[in-house]
């Protein structure tokens, strides 16, 4: 008993997985779902059409039997009138019994014909309803599949546009701008470095020139002092 329950639950689980998988497939391929629905409706239409045809055939057969019985009844009534006129009691009794049988048969056929006609009419109405549903499904399929394809196309375009979004373009431009700024700064840095080198050399040159000038001025002072001392010594000798 436990094994039976286990396999039953396993079968239900597998059926559930298959149903979910089919549902996912139908979502991605709605044309399959519509074709299945239309095919199922068409199958029901064919089955109902066969049943309706059988009902119509029975209705027509009953109608034919009623016409035949009515014709026989008319003939029997005529013959019965003749028997009454001829006072043929034996033939009259037979015809009277036949008339009663035909009256009963016609009454029964009337009930059956009415029922068969109603059943055939209901079946035809159902048949027309299913046919209308099939036409609606086909129209809906064409409309919905067109919308689905249009939506898929719009999504594809959106994905492409997302790949070329303004943010990505701006980010690329920012990188280009940064690269240009860095390149410009590097070029300016080279110039600044060259200028700094010249400034250092000029400062050294100026320092060197100052020392030379100071030494020259000092030498001149020494020479002037010596000259003054010589002049003073010469004055003393005089």
C-alpha cells in the first residue's frame, strides 16, 4: 500500500514538473499554445459535428416515418368511409383498427420528432458556438502573436540601445577627457621641468657672477689701498 502511494505521489510530482515545463515553453512560444487550443477545439467540433449529423439523420427519419404514416392514415380514412357507405362491417372493423394504430403511431412519432428536432437544434447551436470560438481563437492568435513579435522586436531594440546608452557614451568621453588632460599636464610638466632647470642654471650663474664681481671689487679695493699707502709713503719721504 505504501509503495502504491509512493508511486502515485511520484507520478503526480512528475506530472507537475512536466506541466510547469510545458507552461514555460508555451510562454516563450505562444504560437504552440494557440495551435494546441485551436486543435483541441477543432477536435471537439468534429466530434460534435458527427453527433449532430446523427441527430439530424434521426430527425429526418422520424419525419419520413410521420409522412408515410400520415399518407397511410389518409388512405385508411378514405377506405373506411367507403366501407361505411357499403356497410362492410368486417372490412370496416379492420380499417378502424388500422386507423387507431396509425393514430397512435403518429402521436408517438410526433413526440419523438419534436424531441429529435430540439436535440438537433441544440446540437447545431453548440456546433455554431464552437465554430465561432475557433474563429475567435484564430483571430486572437494572429493579433496576439503580432503583438508578441512587436514586443520582442522592441525589447531587442531596447537591449541594443542599452548597450549604447548615454551613460556609457559619457563615461567613454570622460575617459577621453581625462586622457587629454593628463597628456596636456605631462607636456606642461616637461616645460616646467625645463624651465626649472634653466632657472637653477641661471641662479648658479648669478651666484658665480656675484662671486667674481665681489672678488674683482675686492681686488680693486686692495689695489686702491696699496696705491694710497704708496702715496702716503712718498709724501713722507719728501
